[in-house]
């Protein structure tokens, strides 16, 4: 009996020491401690001092009192130590410690599962001892790097991240260490964590949705700015080419005038007219391509016009826009870009002679009217009057069109007309 008690106490003490090491190292990893020899040495000194304090309080004050003092003797000094040593805020250190405390539930639950097979207290501690260090290694190397990047964000951005571990820490100590409310059978106490998880998840969804939409809008803006830069570079290249062509034409102009004058003097009016027409075609070829004065819209149309020209795809564009649009140019540019991208993806599957895209963009009566028509290889499938795709990575452009159209109060219609896929937007 004495030997069994001795071994049980030894297992229990070993478990508490390993749990202390587990919590301290994991908390330091969660705040992004650099893995240097000096940092490990300092953390080791802190852990040894903490272990001595833990042993003394258990020895002289008893288990119950020692557990009640544990936050003041271990956790608070650890928060201060990490904030000072690793130059992070107290909020970040507190979050890291509470997250480390929450992760102790992993070894606890593994131990409880082990007891289901061998219902002995010694086996509970033996299982927890066995899994503590392997689990610590997994969390440090695979989880802590991501968490360390987050805890260094401003505290306002960490509120949702810190709610769950911090509240669980307080809840667990109040209901199991300072009182025994968790085991009282009170339904409010028993259901609190489930209720709180629901609240945290709702807050998380709200913040995540807003951050996601903000990032998507920023992504669209960056994409449009990139297109504008590319369009400017394209226009610059065209300008240089036209300058060279005009230089050659100026040099040849006296020969042209002399030839035209000779043909007219000889009464060869038809030949002169044909000759003048050819020269006019060459002059028209020096005109820079520009569809409208709106930079983003013009950049998008030029982008797809050039892509179609290079791939020998028929592209027709009729653009008549006023100086002032009835909506944000940025939001409408996102609609236009996605519409032309969808059309481009559809016609790329077709032979050259069948690939066609037409764009009509007009303003009429204060309304902005967009129509994009394209041929297609496979007949699109519709659900709720919207085209759907089962192919991975497809359908995002359509959802973006719908989202941006609804955001600026526009109307959209997807349809099939005369073997053409048609998108119409009215804003």
C-alpha cells in the first residue's frame, strides 16, 4: 500500500512539473520567442524558480491552497517576464498564457480517455506524462508560429482571438479551483461554455465577414491599379511606335505628294483616289487606341482587346460614356473586368473562327448600360437565373459581378440568346 502511494505521488509530482514546463514553453512560443540559446537559458531559469515556488506552496500550504495561488505565483510572473523579455504587450502575454492554459486541456482529455480503458488514477497521470512532451513539440513547431504572428497585432484586433482562452481561464478557476460550481449540477454553469462559444463564434463571423469584404475590395483596387499601370505602359509603347511610323511617313510625304500630283495631272483620278485611300489607312493606323476617358474602364477594355487580338479572337467594343458615371468607377470596373474575364475564358475553348466577344457600354437617361455577349463551347447551366459551374475555381467572377452590382444598386441579367451567352447590367 505504501509503495502504491509512493509511486502515485511520484507520478503526480512528475505530471505537475511537466505541465509547468509545457505551459511555460508553449506560452513563450505563442508570443514568438526566438529560439536562441540565451532565450532558452533565461526561460529555463524562470521555469526552475517557478517549479521551486510550486513545490514549496504544495509542501507547506497544501494542494488546495497551492492551486488557488498558482495564478499569482506562476502565471502573473510569466506574463511580466515575457512582456519584458520579448518586448510584447501585457495583453499579448496574457493571451499567450491563457492559450497555453487552454492547451493543457489536450493532455487532460487524453488522460481521461485512457482511464476509460484502465480506470486507475496512476494510469491517468502516466498517460498525461507520456503525451505531454510529444504534444508540446507538435504545438511549438506547427501551431505557435501562426499564433505568434497574431498576438503581436494591436490589441483591438486581438479581442476576438483572446475572448475564448481568457474567459475559459477565468471560468475554469472560478468553477473548479476557487469554488466547486462546475460539479454542483447547476445548468447555468454547465451550459455557460456552450453559450459563450456561440457568442464568440457570432462575433468572429461578423468580424471575419467585414475583414474578408474589405480585403476583397482592396484586392480589386490593387488589380485595377495594376491594369491601369499596364495600360499606361501599353499606351507609351504604342506612342513610341507611332512616333517612329510618323517620322518615316514625314520623310516619305514629299514622295507621296509628288506621286499624287502626277496622277491627278495625268487624269488618273481613280488611281489617285486609291493611292490617297491607302495613305489614309496608314495614317489611321497611327491613332492610339482609346475607348473612353475613364482610366480604369479604358485599361480593362484595352487589356481584353489586346488579348483577343493576340489570340485572333473577334472583339468588338462600342463605348459611349459621359464624363460623370452614375456610380463608383472602381465598383463598376470590377463588374466589367469579371464580365470580360468570364467571356474570355468561355471563348478560349473555341476555334478561332467561332470565338467572338462583343461589348456594349453606354449611358442613356442617367443609366449606365452594359452588355457583354460571347460564344461558348458548352451550354452554360443555370440555377435561379444565374449561371453555375461545378468546375473547381470557376464561378467566382459571376459571384463578384452579383455582389458588386447589388452593392451599387444595379440590376443584372444572365441569359442565352442566339447561341450567345449574354450579361446585361443596368446601373
